[in-house]
């Protein structure tokens, strides 16, 4: 991770965290790393993360800190940070000389993902995904498909050699979610023919975990897929 931001990682275990997330973290603190926004209260928090799907490093600036998000697959998906619901989260995202403002308010138990993508040769686009989970099953894995590709009218997540549909009909700027059995499956993302799906490599899924799959435009007609288990930053009061 960039030296501008160093932080310890912790798995986002179980997301039974809908109402008890902060309580699970309550006593932990993290002295390392810059913190964009103050952490939320011990109950009723919301969560925000930033994702870089641009080909170069993206910088996120808030009134309190600045972080750099690399463009490599291992570091481009940020951790979920706990924040206070109802409080304005302001700042900007920068890609080279391009800049976009950030001005968000989250509701309790909401998970917000802000995705930065390149627009043309020198531009920047921010896509905001809002997700308030409505179910949790400790015996299942939660898969989410985030469509950041304007050219992919109906994204779908498929599995196995038969390309069985797992999540279907996800429009650009939308997210689809489904609870699945914690198995090791060959997953892929398709925008038209499921047989031409781009692999989404997650490996063995774990019970009680959440996973995110992002599809973005790549080149004239291609698609880029980034897949990762969700991570949560340590609670920092």
C-alpha cells in the first residue's frame, strides 16, 4: 500500500455486523494510517470505502486526511471504515489533474462504496453504490456484483462450466447481492453471452463472509473484473 497511508487489515467477519458491527470492534484502536473521517458511535454506525478501478493511483482528500489508493489488484479495493450516520462526508477524489468532489451522508447500517474510474484520457468519474443489507446467514456467503461499466447493460455473475446465473440483471451504477453456499466455484461476469464471461477469481468462499465483484470497462469493448473479500478497518475512536 502507498506510504501515504499505512494501516493494519482485519477481515470483515460475518457481517452479522448489521446492528452489532461496532460492538464487535469497540475496544480496538489502530494508531497507524490516516483516517479520512471520524469513526461512528458504538451503535448505529455506517460504513464507507473507496475503490480505484482507474489505471493509475487515485488520491482521496478529506478535511482531515489524504490517502492514496494504488491501481494494483491487491490494494485497489479499500477497507470499510465506520463513520457517523447523518454527518456530511466531504472531500475530493483526484486522478492526475482531474478532480471530483465528494459530498455524502450515510444512513445507519448503510454500506457505501465509492468507485473511481477513468473517463477518457484525462478524466475521472465517481460512482456511488449504496447498500443496506437486509439479511445475514452465518452459514452462507454473501456475493455482490457492482456494475461500473456503462456499456454493460445487464451484468450477470455466473458460475461453473454451465455458466449458471448467480446474480442477473444488474444495470450500470447498480449492485446486485445474493446469499450462496460457501463453496469453491468458478465465477465469471458476463454482459451478454454467459459463455464469454470474464473470470472473477475468489477461490474458496467462507461462511459468514461478504465478497465484492466489480465489472468496469476496459479498452474499446472489453471488461475488467476485480473480485475480493470485503475487509473492515479497525475501529478508531
